C-alpha cells in the first residue's frame, strides 16, 4: 500500500508511517507545484497507485465525480497532532488494506 499525504497533514509522518505501509509520500515532496492543485494530486495518485490521505472534503467530491482510482482516506478528526494521526492510521491498518485491495469501493472515512 502506498499513501500520499495531502498538504494538510504533516510531512513528518512520512518516515513514521513507512514501518506500516509499503511506501509513504507527502504532496510537497513529490515534484508537484507547492501548493499543488487537488487535480494534480489526484492525477499523481492515480498514476502511482497511491491512496490519498486527507482532511479535505474536496477529494470526496472528486471521488464522487470521477470514481476510483485513486482511492481516498478522509480523516474526520478535526485539527489533531501528528501523533494522533499516526496512531489513527495504524489502528485502521486492516481497513486501509481492505480499501487498497477492493474493487468495489474507493473511499474510507476514519474517525
């Protein structure tokens, strides 16, 4: 599983999550313009088989409009610390794996 962290999530999580996910990237460090447009992030994630991790409802709208891939994890946590986000993603590792492998759905909300 490859995760692509949106700009609203700390880049510091990249190294911390690599122990749990195949690969992890942050949108500010993949060669896109900073700040990257949602459409650019979407296209990158689709081309590189990444799951977008975000707090941004705009990706829900894109998912509803375009379908999947890419797949999207929408964090419904409000403004939380990086430690909290890290723990949340690790706690939902099984569900994220199911999302990655699913041919039936492309969206996961986590609380």
